[in-house]
């Protein structure tokens, strides 16, 4: 997924790496006033999230979903395809809104 996209384009408004000392990566790929997308890698084992995944958070609904395995691969493919069109933040938010029906996990502040 692309990061550091120029202002006015969909992508990262900020990028964060956490947990690298443990061999785990958590990258904020996208952050708008409506949505946040995190990518996780290096977590789990061969049976549990072997390739990590993506967490999509809807800030307005205060709900989220975690995509892993084939769902994560499809999400990444769809994002890469969308990014090839150089979408605006509004267009990227509209794309993420398509996942709203799947977001059943309430957001919890830590």
C-alpha cells in the first residue's frame, strides 16, 4: 500500500511504526477524519494471522474490522487498483465506506 501520498490525494496523512523491537510492525497507512487503516505484519504463526492483516476503523460509527488471509489480500489488491487512479481523500473514504456493513467490532480506546 502506498504511504506518504501528496496532500489532496488518498493515502497516508501520517505513517507510524510500532512494535519493531519485537519484530512486529504496525503501520498507519491511511488516516482521515472518517477512517483509519492500519497494516499489521510479523504477527501470529503459521496458523494465526501468518501474514498479518489490515484493521479498518470507521471513526463516525466507532466500529472496526480486521481483515486477514484471503480477505487481506483482496483488500490490498483493491486498494492498489484504486490508488492507480489517484483518488481524492473523499473517494478513498467512499471506498472504505463499502466495508461499513462488515464492521461489527466496537472501537475501544486504550
